C-alpha cells in the first residue's frame, strides 16, 4: 500500500508560459502583447519595473530548456503559445511564419525526445491589438479567439494532442479586469471580473467545439481549460457563518467556471441570486453578473475532456469583515481568506504550504464534477531572491504534496492522471518579476547566456519521475 508507486502511465511534467520565459519580445515580427505594453509603461506595477523582454531567453535558448526536460526525464511538457508571436495583430489576417517555425521546432524536438506536449493557447498575454478593441471586455474577442484556436489546431494539431484553451480565467478576470493589478491594468470593481469571465467562458466553449467539430476525428486529441483554486476550510469549524462563507469562497473561485463547463452550462445559483439582489439594491436594472442564453448554456456545458487544476495554497475562511461601500467581486463573495500562521510560507507571501489542501480539493472535484480525469497542471513552491541551490526544504514541500496526491488517488479514488510542477525554470513571475523563483532549474539572470542549473529539487524530482514512485522516508 505504501510503496509510493504512482499509476502506470502517469504524466510527469513541468510547466511554463510564453511571456514568462521566451523573451524576444519584438523578435522576428512578433506583435506586442499586453504584458509588453504593461511592463514597458513602468510605474512600479512590477517589482523594480522588470520586464519579460529577455526573461529566460527561451525564444533562442529553447534547446537549453530541452536539456532541462531531458535531465528531469519528463514524460510531458506544458508550455504556452504566444498569440502575438504567431498572429501579430491577433487575427489570422497575417501569420508570422517565424513564430510558427519556432513552435514547430519546439514541438518536433519534444516528440523526438518522446515528451508529450501539453499546449496552452492563452496564458495571460493577449495581443495588444486585440486589447485595443476591448480584449476580454468585448464579446468580439470570443470569435477572434475561436479563429486563433482553429489556426493553432490546424497548424500544430497533427502533433499536439493535449490542449488547454485558457489558463486561469479566474486570475485573468480578477487581476486583469477587476482589480487592475495585472496587464492590461483594467480596474473596474464589481463589473470587470464578471464581464471578462463571461467572454472567456464563451471563447473557451467555442474553441472546444471547434476542435470537436472539425479536428477531433482526424487529430484525436483532447481539449480542456486550466482552472486555479485554493482549498478552503472554515476558520472556526463550528461556526455556521464560517462554513457558509467557505462554500461561497469555493463557489466564487472554482465553481464559477467549473459548474458551467462540467455540470450545466450556467453559473452557480448563489452567484446569480446574490449578485442580482445586490445589483437591484444598487439601483441597477440588470445584474452585474451577465446571463447566458439557453443556447449559450447548451454550448458551454460539457466542454472539457479532462479537468486541469492549478493548485498552490489553502485559506481559512470567515465572512468578509471589512465594510466596502463600492460593489466588488470580493464583497459579492462576502468571504475572506486567512492564512494559518502555522503553515510555512514558501518564497512569496501568498503561498502557504498546505499539501493536504490539494488532497481535499481533488476529492471535492471528484465528487462535485462527476469524477473527471484530473491533471494537476500547476503546483509548486517558490524561493525568494537570492535562492539557494540546495533547496532541501522546498523539496520537502514537493514530497509532502506528492504524498497527498497519492492518497487522493489510492484512498479517495480521484482519477489523477498527471502532475506538472510549476515551473521548469525560474522565470518572470508577473508583478513579482524575477524576485520570486519557482523553477526546478535556477536561471542566472545576471549572465547574458542565462545558464540553467538544477536545484536539489530538480534532481530529486527526476528520481521520482524515473521510478514513477515517491521515495518516502
Ligand atoms: C499561476 C500562473 C503561473 C505562475 C504561477 C505562480 O497563477 O498560471 O503563470 O505565475 O501562478 O504564481
């Protein structure tokens, strides 16, 4: 029972995203993305006004990344396509062949190494030209995204069989369009998150149907969406208010997207009723949460071939204590997350290490969404700068987490099919710049050749991958 063995053909991967690693921000005809514009504007929205202009240099140093993948012995590699590298203005009106060549080389080389690519179409980096027309605030982006998806399937789908349409729509909607912390820096409390999420859900569904209708028979692949969620526990397990707040927290985080996609095409009832009630009180004639038509509900329902979960941390929940007069996503949710001081922090203030939270979340997904196949498409721990190569404590966090994944599989019967560490390399960690290091490989950003060096965690992870087994001590 405790041999630490993972199921046969378990997918072992590491993940990256285009803007975080590629650099080459204007190389070979690439169009601007919103992260190029956002970082170039300065204004201290990013740590030390750092940018992804160079990042890990993977646009030219991709073979160095392949060496890392090989050293880890991965069966899978998750990376994202830079939309504006392929389609500089976001539309298929002009295709940047050099961008296509870049990803062709990467995909072909992975396949030669017998590494299966898992490709994300969109990981936060909207083409600036699309943002200029409204980005995810605009319904027009739905059809434009569908075109982009079709372009990617027809260009790479003969070789890529695992697709993720959108990475973390929750983060995009909340950070980019509600709170304005991430590019494009749109702050519109109470509206921005819901509007952008609405368009992303439709865009995802259209992209899934495009695959299903026009590509699946021939290409025989699978399409999903990567959803992030914390696990949540009531702050006081005996308090009804805390328990209800906990349910609302999971609903506003995970069910917001997972219920429409995995269950019935529509938003959770509590979100619909709460936001509509509050909107009325605010004197609005329609709810701040947009509604799907019946046709759209039918279109959205069932549009994921497996469940992709990005998990990092857990929170203890109580009802929102601060009284905010302005409407906002947070006040609609009416819940706030507290960090337990006993949980260790990993490299960055929001990431408390709670391995058992992942097990609970996996069981919750199994029960709530019809026991889907689950890929953990991101999980990891950071070090703050300067990091240490001998990161034994961090490997301890990985080990504890993998133990919980095993329990979820064996004891709870969750269909976990794979685990992707975030991240292959230290990289541009959004507003934290290079100050937060999530890599299995260290990157020396001070040297022009950007050398990659394995952390202790990388060497230990490679042993797990090789044996398909966790060596427990
Ligand atoms: C996720 C995101 C990644 C990475 C990670 C660590 O939200 O998809 O790009 O930054 O968090 O913070």
